[in-house]
C-alpha cells in the first residue's frame, strides 16, 4: 500500500486555513505517516449510521449530544456505539493517564467493530496528543476541541479523502462553542447544559486548561433558550455544567455595565416557564470552594428547585499541598465556606473530587485530607490517585519527591473506606423523613426502581408507584444495603 503524508490544518482567529507538515502547537514532534489511504474507506449506500463514544466529563456528554443531533439533521442515524456503523466518533478525555489509555482502547474497539468505517477522534486527548491518536491504524481524522462541533461540515470532505488527517488548532485563537439548541438526550433521565468552556486557573497537576483553552462564558440568552426547551420537552432535572463552572460571567457584563455571574444566571433560569405539576430542578455539576460566595449560599438555601447536593472540587485538605497544586483557596477557607453553607442548608449532601499522592504529600498531609472530609461531611468522595501529565509543572518535580504508585493506591483505597461510615450515618439520618426522587432505572431488587433523590442519595421505590420523568415525594422507611427504601406519599 502507498504511504501518504499527514498534513496538519491550523485554524486561526479569522478562520483562515493553513496546511503544513510542521508540528502542532504544544506538540513539538513530527506526526507519523499513514499506511492506509483514506480513499479505501467509503460510506455505503444505505442510510448512514454513526456511533458516538463519550469519555470523561459532563461537558463532553453535552457536546456529543450536540454533534449527534446535528448529524441527524444531516441524514445520519445515531446508533449505539456497540453496533455496526459507517462512522465512529470517539470524544475523548485526558484528565489522567488511565483516561488516555481508555481513549485508545475505545478507538481500537470501534475500528475492530467495522474496519471499513470512518473513524474520527476528538476531545481533550485528541487536542493534547494528536500524534498518538493518528498513529492508531484505522483512524481517519483527529479533530481538536477547536473544531469538534463542526464534524457535520467536515464529513463530505472526509468521505472524499480531501482532509488532512490531523486538524488541531490554537484554542487561544478559536474555540468550538455551541450555537444551537438540543431537543433532548438519548437514554438520559436528566439533561446537561454547558454554560462555560475552558479554564484560566492552571493547576500544577492539570492539563485541561491547555486542552480546553481559556475560560469563555456562553451567552445567557442561548443558555436560557436551551434550558427552556429542555424543560418544555419534559426533562425534570437539568445539570448546569462547565469546565470551571464558578468562573461563569467573568468575561460578561450587562448593558448597564454591571457584572453578570453564575448566581445571576441561575436566578434567570429558575424564573423560566415550567409545568407547575412537575417543575424542573437545577443541579450544579461541580463547584470550586473559591466560588462558594455568600450570594450563592443565599440563593442555594432559599431556592428549593436548586438541588440540595454539591459536588465540591476540593482536591486536598492540606494547605501546603493546595498551595503546591496552585489552588485558589486554603484549608481554612474550605472549612469556613462549608460551615457557612451547612448553617444555611443543614440538609446539604456533599460529594467531592479528591486527589491523593500529589508529589511531596506526606502521610500527615494525607491524613489532613482524610480529617477534612470527615469534618465537613463529604459522604461521597470521588478519589483519584495523582497521575503525572506531561507538560504540567507537577510532572517536573524530582522523582525523589514523587509519592510511590503503591502508596497512592493505598491512600486512595483508605480514603474511600473512610467515607463509608459517613455515608452510612447520612443514610440512617434520613430514615423517617421525606425526599423528592426521580426514577432512573430498574433495580436489581425485583419489583423496584432505583431513584435518585434531589440530594443525590439512591432510593428504591416500588416500580408501580413511580412515573418516569416525574419528581415524586416519598417517605423513607428503612435501609436495604446502600439504598434507602421509600414509598410514594
């Protein structure tokens, strides 16, 4: 088979296209050659099918749904990614090395499923390491985050074999932001709405601010139209998401010159029309302690349609480690903010992202994190072992100051086990009370449906008592393992 050169297309602010064989920004290595000409792959004459695989965060989920809905309007049928398709799109994550590995694995699975299909790799891993994506035999296009929402526009040229294999641009110059509305989500009870893209923080362990570019807020008018459409289409819960959610509005001002922040947006969303028999609720996907302002606490504690659950972007409970991570707060700030929030909202349930094994973290500093979770009542820690990311300041810390991988795993397991008594005490405290729940899926216990309470706790309810897509009030009777069991009031 003949070999052809991989070309790289860089899209600047003006949208001009410049093709070259030079390395990509931030990827100072030559790209590999392609062994299989793209012209060997052609979409068959039947109705075109696309399978989309989404890895990583809720923002990726939102973007994948946008891509799928746009392709539907262009005469593509969206099918499960486990089925035979003419096009596979893998929307990747790169938050850890494990995420990179999973991305490569999903790409190879798609190629194996149908070697004749077109394969497009996009998302954060594609943005950060296009060479690794392009090296996988069978990949036809590596598309950066700057162009991921333009897939439908690029497919005719891709099918004709007229595109460079790698199209990854400079996110400081151009970024792919949604400009259309979603009607809904395939096989999802709740809907996700992205309000913000990118991050200006630059934590020393993280590469996402590079993979996603600088922080940009979406227009309030577009967000409101999107939430209104989803609410009118029957979605009872809408999750507000972003890469750095609390920074929403930092780049926006009102016509009067006043600022417009996350709280202002939430108030306007809650004022939208809704079905009084089944009002939609809003849930925040994640929030940095730095962004838990008095203004947000007041809104959260007085608005019953803001779910009483917070996912905290915590990372560590030790001030020195937080400083070395380049977080925007210290341990005392976290304790003060959560204490103020809990005073206003005693019913609040907290989950949190927590990292163990950051370089230089001692046993005592780890124990500070464990104590922090206990003191502020984090019932559901999403624990991560530190993962070296090339290009981050933390990856350059000398190996003698890196925590051994085995120790990272030990601390990870210990922290998850430390949360179990907190979870149990929380569930037991709910018995005898009531909760608003939303059905999610059939439970393993025959005759029951697993529902999710607005405070995030899992509740089993008799299937003949619940209605799909409707918030229902239940009385909480007893525990069944890790589940509360309730009856509809």
